C-alpha cells in the first residue's frame, strides 16, 4: 500500500518536471525573438548620442539613416551624387570675418563653389537675406534628403532698414576680392569704335610735360563741359577681336585718372586727380557718371550653354594666374551675367601623327604630310564673370591648376 503511494508520488513528480522542462524550452525559444525588436534602439542610443531625437546635435540625415537601419538593404548600390558635395572638414559653424569673400566661404564648404545657391538657405525674417556680413555665424546642417544646407545661425551685424539714411559699420562681404577688380567696376573699361572717335581727348600738357600724373594740368579738345565737371581719363589699349568671326568687338579702356575741369573752352583745361597710372597724349575723356557694378552678386552657373575663349589678359601678360583679370568673347547676348562661373580649359595642341602601320614615318619632307590630330582640352582653372558687355565680359581667375593663356576655352563648369 505504501509502495503504491510512493510510486504514484514519484510518477506525479516526474510528470511535473517534464511539464516544467517543456515550458522552459518554449520560453527560451520565444525570448530571442522578443528581445530582438528593442535591441537596435538600445544600440543606437548607446552607440551614438545623436540618434536620440531629443538631442540637439542630431541631424536630419542621421535620423533618416537610423530610422531606415533595420530595413535598409545593405547590398544596395550607393546613390549617384547629383547635388552639391561638401568638402572634407567643412565646418559645422563658421563666424564670418572682415576680409572674407563669398567665393572663399563657398570654397571652404563645397567642392564646386558655384553651387552655393543650392545650399544657402535664405531666412525670410532677415533683411537682404542673400547678403552675409562680418560677425554672422553660419551653420551647416543636412536636409531630409541628405543634401547639405548652410544658413544664418546668428546675425552679427545690424541690418539697417533701407529707408534710413545710415550706413552699417560693416558692409556685406563681396563675392570676390574687391581690390582685384576695383578699377573695372565703376569706370568704362571696354570702348566701342564710336566712343573712341567722338570722345574728347588730351592733346597737350602744361609746362610741356610728356606724361602727366596727379596734380598736373592737361589741355583737352572737343570737351563741352563747364567748370568742376568730372571725367574719367581712359587710355585706349589693344582691340578685342572675336576669334569666331575675326571681328573687332571693342577696345580695352584702361583708366588713368579723373579730370576735373578748371576752365571751359576749346581747348579746355583740367586738373588730374585720383590717378591710377600715367596719362598720355591721345587718352580719351569719358563721362565719369557710370553706375557701379555690385560686388555682392550671387554665384551660379550660366542659365544656358556657354562656350567661348579668352581673348585678352588685362595688363598684357602672357601667362595668367589667380586673381588676374581677363576678357572673354561672350557677353549679354550670350546669356552671361555678373556672378556666372565658367570653367577654363587649356586648348589642346595640334600635333602630327608620325606613325603608320606600327612604324614611324621617317624624318624629313615626308613628315609634313602626316595627318594633324588635335589633343583634348584639359581643365586648367575657374573664372568668375564680374562685368558684362554686349559681346565681351570681364572675368577674374579665381582658381588655376595649370597655366592659363589667351585662346584657352571657357565653358559651363
């Protein structure tokens, strides 16, 4: 009797152990699957503080990457870069300094600085939102699509209402160095044949000088103006000839001084002030009332396709380097505007192919019949257009990776 009871107790205990074992195995099988869901969240929070939505350092790009991490296909090909590409080490915050230029700031952030308008986020609450002033703090962020965005984080200069008759202590930073283009902005620098023919001209100097400078008096013919009138004195330099059709499209006019009329008549007498170089006989006088070209224009590529050539280097040098001014044979009629950026390609040389059937053609008279082959153009620099006329424009070389010459090609970047 006792044995049967003991046997029954043992049997019940065994069945209980089996039941507990089965339940435990089932529980263990469910635990990894149940724990796998929250694991990525915990990993993101511990591994990268920026993945926490409430953390201010988190960018929209990082949030999008973290949100898509569990479902993104790891084997997917990387997207093709179609927008502005940041330079390595681009600062997340930058305070604008005196002496900065928009080109310099854009170059600091972007591989292609002319794409600046695509990353500059305008704040409609700020007067003149396109302009950047010394003391402004810029902030780098990313949009939901991963594209970089630079915006004004904190204004460091006072924006004055344009109706007030006052001037801020710090003006907006220029697009390019003002000193490199100052002589070309508010003075006539490309002359037509009609201007040269009809303009008053210097024909003699007081005291029989051969050249004149600051404080010298000059005599001028064909000048119909009263006392104290001001004129720009311009030296007529080389003709500008378009290589496409061989036509003269203008003449380079080099500013020499400002002439202040002292006595009207024919000849009139004028005093030279504000000189930039010596004044010579034959230099023309043109109206000094010329609207200034702004130096805060926006960087951008031309609206349409542009392909032209460098036709002149201001200053007469043969080799061109950074911050040299050049003239190109494209202007308003070709769709160019101040602020347009063009790539400069070194024109490929033309060489003779001296090989036929795996053998070299012998030297001498026979080589003159070898076919000519033009080598491809090679990228050599970047040009920024800052003053535009009908058929020609002035541009500043803002970058040069190789020597630039007259006749080099300029085209869309």
